């Protein structure tokens, strides 16, 4: 049985078409896998590289005497498109009492649609009205507590979510606060001043028509201020002399009001401080122990820096996988083209 040249050409064309269909199937399969990888990378990479906002209670740790007030600020860091918020705050009701709360300067023209204020809990759901979305850092809320029990109460952000104008939610990293309530007294400075004025004078009277009187007043003031006194009161002593009733008699009268007219003398003695502490130095307890920056983070939640590094690593990994897939695809295409060319040459021969 002999085949004509037309039969050979038809068979060659059929084989080429079959090879092309097989190659197209392989190419389509590879392209499908590549598109899936690219789509997954687009979804993962931006989210992992994006900085997550943070909602922290400041100060994170503070020491306060019993019966005093303490003020906390809820600070937002790296916020993006924030138009509303929904949060729940819990605190130790046996040791803390919430006196007041107010909005910060992060958002403006705020209205709250949901408020629950009970001992140990505060729930708020608030949003801006006719205001643009807010980015960046700022103070969201201000809380004022009073310490009512000794111990280590905490102020915890149990739930928190930021909402943009489209209704999309963003969950920030939450950082809480710890309060140490102690028995240190609240110092109230009091001033106690003790003084003993002593007035010594020697009048001299003559029996002449013109009386001659000499008054030498001496005022000695001793002041013993207490260590907490910040003000010293300085007394003055005066004497007053009256005219004698008769020219031949001169009488000097001592009163408690003043010296003779035109001869007023005030002796002021300022106590000199000894080697001990000055009287104007007062021990005043401060809250400087709360300036230590401790940023507790919720267990299992990575910090923004760790999330950024993890996102970069994921991006590099997916980039490597995509590059490898492209290289394999190119090798496969070259192999298929060479095989196709070889088949055509064999058929022509």
C-alpha cells in the first residue's frame, strides 16, 4: 500500500495540530497556576507589609497613693481612614472608680450611638458627622479614675475596632495599663509660726517746761517656723507717748499701739536657717514613677515592626516562587517549540 504525497502532508498537518493542542493545554495549565500565584501574592503582600494601627493606654504603668486621682489617655498610632470607633474597656472595680471620660482631639464633631457605663466596664460606639477621615496619631479618649483599693488594678482595652466611611473595619494592636495603688499618704503642707515679741524701752522725763523724753525701744522677735512652712509672719512693736498734763510733770505712757509721733521703729528679725533642710522645702509626692515606658502587648499579637519584617519576608518568598515558575514556564516553552520544530522537520523528510 502506497501513500501519496498529499496523504503524507495531511498526516503531517494532523500531527502538528495534535502537538499544538497538547502544547496549548500545557501552556494553559501553567498560565492558570501562574495567575493563581500572582493573585494570592497580591492579596497577601500589601496586607502584610502595611503597618497595623495601635491603640495604647498611656501611661502604661504608674504608681498612685490610695485616694488619689489618675488620668489615662487612649492614644492612636498609625491610624488610617478612621471615621468611627467601637470599643470596650474593662478595669478593676474593687480598686478603681471611673470618675469621668471625654473625647480627645483625634476625631471631631463626634456623636455616640451606643454608651454603656457600669462599674468595671465602659462601652462606646461613636462616629464623626460630616467630617473627613483621619490618619496618623492622636488622643482618642481621656479617662479619669480614683484609686479606692490597694493592689495592682489594670485598665484593659478588651475590644477595639476602627471604621472608615465605607464601613470597613480595622482592628488595631491593643496595649493596656497597670496601676500600683500604695498606702503613701497625700502630703498637705501646713504652716506653723511661733513668735514671742519682747519690747524693752527706757523713758527719761525731766521737770522742766519743755519735757525731754528719750525712748529706746528694742524689739526682739524669735520665729520658729516648722519644716513645711513656706510663709514667715514678721511682727512689729510700736510705742506712743502722750503730752504731760502739767508743765512741771512729764509722764511717759506705754501703749500697745505706737511710739511717739514721728518716732516709729520696727525691728524685724529674720530667722537664719540651720544646717538642716530649709523651711520652704516640702516633701510632695509626685507621679514620676509612672513615666516608665512599658508597652505591654496582647499575647500572640505581633508588634508593628515584627509584622513589617514578616511581610517583607513573605514578599521575597513569593517573588522567588513566581520567578522560579516563570523560569520553568520558559524552559517548557522552549522544549515544546524545539520538539515541534523537530517533528515538522521529520515529517518534511
